[in-house]
C-alpha cells in the first residue's frame, strides 16, 4: 500500500513534533504519524504494513492528511492524485528553467483564483484550454468553473473507462507515474 501526504507544514517543526495545516485546520503530529506524514510529503511512500504503522496511517486518513492507494500500480497513484488539490510552493526565480508546458501548468496552479484538483488540471491540459485573462484570478472563478464543468465532453471524458488507466492522465503528468 502506498500513500501521499496532504497539507503543508506551517511552523517551525521537528521530526518528532510536526505542525501541519490542511483546508484551514491545523494539526499537531507526533511520533509515528509525524514520520509517516513526512515520508509521504514529497511523493508517494510505501508503508511497511505493520500494525502500529497501519493504525497511524488510518488515523491520518481520517484526519484528511493522507490519500491511500488501493494498490501499487501507477493507476492507483493517479486515482489518489485526483483526490488531491495541488498547491505549489511560491516560485522563486525557477520559472526561467521551466519548459513552456511546465510554465502553463504553474500559471494554472498559481493564478487560477481557486485551487485545482489533479483531475481539473488534467481536463484543462487535455482539452488544450490555455490560461487566459478571463479564466484567471479571483474575479474569474465562475468562468473557469463553467469552462471545466459545463462542457459535455468533460462529463463524457471523465466517466469513460479510459480514466481507469493511467495513460490518460499520465500524458499530462508523466512525472506522476511510479
């Protein structure tokens, strides 16, 4: 079983005492929970499946601090990522070394006016929706939401069985494959 952490560290923390926030709720993690959360904070981690670790992981899941995969294949990682909202760290001059596609993804993530899920970002990318002024920023949230959710192709594409395979979404996020 694999998992990925959700939320972000908010205060000076140590490996033994970790302060994490997610969706405006602050958590204080210690011991096994802190270690597990840290292991999954920058990518998928595999747990050892011993009883204390499984219990700690289940508690983190109940708190909404991890997303657990149903298996080890890339398709399960992709499904877990569709349940995550992506929040990039503040860019600090690294934009110059990004490709055009990476810059577009970063623009969506930082300027969309709302937090995008992986599934929404995949939709925008696969339907070649470019970040335009009328879709970006707080004032244009409704336009972006309508662009994503009121187009018939989204509903058809989203629910088609091909979304059960990682090939669809992984075209947009090749770095997400295991």
